[in-house]
C-alpha cells in the first residue's frame, strides 16, 4: 500500500492548549511522520504522511483535539509525500 500525505489547518482555540504536543503524540502513535506548528493568525498547521488509514484517523482526530481545545474548523488538502520529513516534530 502506498503512503499518502495531507496538510491541515485547524482554527478555534488551538494555541496555548497543548494542541501541538497532543498532535505530535497522536501522530507518533499512528506511525505518521511530518510536523505541526502555530501560525501568527492563531491557527495551527500540520503536515502528515503515512499509511492512508492512519492519515485519515489523524484527520478525524484533529476535529476533536485535546480536551482544552475548541476546534472550530479543520481544512485539509492533499500534500506531496516527498515533502514529509522523517519523524514527527513541533516546529516554529
């Protein structure tokens, strides 16, 4: 099975609520690679790559987020698997 990748933009109360750490933990548990970062507009952006079902599970999980977050919207778009760095990290 080939790998797939998505870029996600999450809006709501998603900064200052451990959203990036939660995302990293969930992505690693699913065996995904990529990154997550805060944006200046208050949103969070993430890039995920891996097995299609794991990427789909992560996309669904982003709609909930950690318990302190309030997710208003998750926008996803296909991404190039070649752009996914090894491992999963929180970036600036």
